[in-house]
């Protein structure tokens, strides 16, 4: 019944009767019990103990044990879980003092139900079902968030919304004025790219003058609004998610709720208002910068007179084109605001959760910006705009 204990430094164990208690078994541990040393199987040791334990009591003898680390603790925790059915009673008094303290600490808080994912043993259909249920639950949270946001806007129109006007002013500055440099650079370069792409084909027919309306219409109808939306998704939507997520981690939102403030009004409403107000203005500015980028190509590489280029732009671009682009920009601003604030409020209570919320906000914003652009383009085509 007794397993021999190795004489070298490898982890080994022995099972035999306890001299001080004839009705108990003694589990002797020897050697170095390290996680990287190939430890004995706890399940096998448990079966040997259960087969040989007369009174069901097991005592430990660790006088011959050498160095140990988390591998020993894992072995002992596994034995403890296996013996939880009451067949064996483990007496850990003979273990090293440090191991006893760590075992008590590990047993102080029970493991949360469902903490172990066990995804490796799940079938494909099970995983698909869980992801589907998670998507449905997430859709419900989005609908709930939109409903609360609508109520908050309604209270704003009635003059009953509670938030600091200084927060709205500061957010408008961060969203609008501080975004001008990156919007200027990106929009100008997009105009330059559109002009180059158009001129390559139009020069073959001697119609380089049509580069001007090509750039103007492209920027006014789609490109300016889309680029502003993507810039704000990566710059502002991520910032909103990170700010609200950090407040969630620090329990600041819970504190505001305790003091009677509505988080939707106090935190979300100023951010959504700032984006809805500033996105169309940034889009209009991006239109101008894109046209200037096209003009740079037209005047320098195509040798078009300035008056001719801008006159062709004026004749080719209609006000309805600018109006359609500004409406798209407003929609994109709403999408970015909703995604950023929603992911921030859904953030968990750890620093890793803040990063996940930020990433999710950017990805969600870009996806829905592209989807919104496709839907609005089809609607404009049907309406003849």
C-alpha cells in the first residue's frame, strides 16, 4: 500500500499508516514540487488514498519536501476538490506554513459559478447558440440605451435635463476645434487622391477640366462625411468609451447615481449633443479642404487656370449634394456618439475592460458608419437626390 519515495530531487510521494493514528493514512511528500518538474497526478493519488483510507482521514508529512511553487498548491487544491464529497478528510497541518496560508487564502472565497468557461468541450452548435443569445441580449441593451437617450433629449427640449453647460462647451471644443488639424490633413489628402485618380483617366480624353466636379461631388456627397465619421470614431468615440469606462472602473458613475444624478443626462447627453452639432460643421470644413486638395492637383499638375477650375466646381456641385453630405455626417455623428457612450457604460470593472470597450467602440462605429452610408446612398438614389 505504501509507494516508495524517490531519493533524488524529483517530486515523489508515499502512502502508509500514520503511527500516531492507526485509523488514518499518512501522505508523505518528498523532493522538489515544482510546476515544471512533472508532478504526480492528483487523481491517481486520490484513488490510492480512497482505497487505503480506513477511517477516511489523511495527514500530510512534508518534512522531506524540498523547493515548491504553485505546482504543489495546484496538486493540493485538486485533492481538496476531489475529497469534497466527504470520503476523505484532509489534515494539512503537516504541510509547510506558507503552503497552509496560501491554501486558506484560496479557500476563503469560493469560486464563482460559471467562472470556468469550458469552451474547449463545447460543440460548435453550442458556441453558435451562446453567441446568438449574446447578440440578442446586446441588441436589447442597444434598444434600451436608445430609449433612454431619447427620453434625455426630450427632457432637454423641456428644459429639465440636468447636466453642466460647461461640460457641453468643453466637449464641443474637444470634438470640434481640436479635431481641425487631423480633419484638414486627411480631407486635403483625400481631395488630392481623388484628383489624381480622376486625372489619370480624364487626361486620355483631354477632359481634365472634369476633375473639378469629380472632386467636388465626391467630397460633398460621400467622402467628406465618411472621413469625418471615421476620424471621429477613432478619435472621439474611443475617447468617450475610455472616459466612461474609467469612470465605471472607479465607481464614479455609481457615486453620481447615489447622489441622484442620471448618468444618461449628466454624462451621455453633453457628449451626444457635441457630436451631433459639430459633425456637420466638420463635414462642411472637410468639403472645403477636399476641394482645395483637388485644386492643388488641378492647378499644379494639370495646368488649369484657377478661375476655370473653381468655376467648373461651382457648375458641377449642387447645394443638394452638400445637403445630402451634411445629413450623412449628422447620422455618422449619432452613430459614433451612441457607440462610444454605450460601450463605455457597458465597460467592466477592470483596466483590461476599458481597453476592450475602447476597441469595441471604434469597431462598432466604423461598421455602422459603412452600413449607414450604404443605406443612405440607396435612399438618395431612389429619391433622385
